[in-house]
């Protein structure tokens, strides 16, 4: 299962939503989780979203 958590963008341009697998301590793009991410944003991490799309496509072909 996956969830969304707010963290710093890889480029350091402010907060974005990252995709995180519940059993991992890092985002799908490889950034470590930062506790206490309570900023508001409507931006999403493009590398996380690309990785999530790939994971979902692989799951649907199995």
C-alpha cells in the first residue's frame, strides 16, 4: 500500500507531495522521509509520480 507525504522537493524548491510505500522509510524518488511535514501544497514530486505509475503498471501485468 502507498501513501502521500509532504516533503522537500528534490530540487529544493519548496514542499511537494511524495509517494511512500508504507513499509519503507524513503519516498519512491529516494528522498528520506522528514518527520513533521505539515506544510500545505498542491504540487507533486514528478519522479515519485513516475515511479508510482511504473509500479502500478507492473502490478497490473502480473
